[in-house]
C-alpha cells in the first residue's frame, strides 16, 4: 500500500478549502491509519 505523507496543503486540498488544510490533513491521517490497521 502506498500512502502520501499527510502534510497540510499536500493532501486533500479540495477538502482543505472548505475545512482548512490542517483539519484536512488530520482527517487524511486518521483515514489512512484506519485502512492500514483494518
């Protein structure tokens, strides 16, 4: 599995426009960890 490094402004940029880049990166990190652990 290949996953991007969850850096604000580099992942989930469209979501970041609505909720902010830091919360979008946090969401991405949480979702990626959920997929890896599952």
